[in-house]
C-alpha cells in the first residue's frame, strides 16, 4: 500500500503498520483477562499483536494496544453495549473519523454511530474479533485496489 501511496495521493504515507506485541503488551493482555470478561480471542490477539495503525487507509483504522485498553477501563470503566450491565464492553480502537470500536463481553464487535461515548448508540459490525479483522483486511484490500476502504 505505501509503495504507491505518494504517487496516488501526492504526499508521503503516515504510519501504517501491524506492530508485534512486546512484553508490556502481553502483560496487559493477561491483566485484561484477569480483571474483565474479556473475550478469549481478544486476549489471544493482544498476546501477538501490539497494535494496528493504518493511518492512510481511508480516514484511518486504529486498534489500540492492550495497555491503552486496560488504562481506559481503569479510568472510565466498561462501555454499556446493551447486552449485560455486569459484563461491559471494552473500547479497542477507532477509525480516523472518530467512530469507536468496542468489543462486547460476548465477543461481538460494535461501532458507535457518533464520535462520543456519552450516550452511545451502537451497530454490531462483527460477530467476533476474527470477523472484524477480516473486515479490516477487506477494507485494506479495497483501498489498495480503488482508493475506497468502504465503511467499517
């Protein structure tokens, strides 16, 4: 994607990477698993992947490091995605347009309809993390092919 980016868009690409997890990321993933109803696939993801930053795919796609997810949980608590007050969702990332991605306690991934968590309304975008990551991959593929990532 970045090889042709400057030629296509007229400016150099920003950060576009999938960063492998380091020791701190893995420790944060283990802590998330102990203190919340974190879906197992999210913990597994964070044991291998530190974060995803695709700043130039459309408005951008960002999956936050486990440490950031944990810090946000400690400071603000979980997010009510309307499933179960006892087991709330975790903010795991966003797109460059300000919409926020939340992993629900059942493993589903939701996206806010607006750029706020004050009184959020959610749309379920994937049944689980695997499906969400496949949708991200399709967005990248589509963006490489025609410059349009679609709407995730």
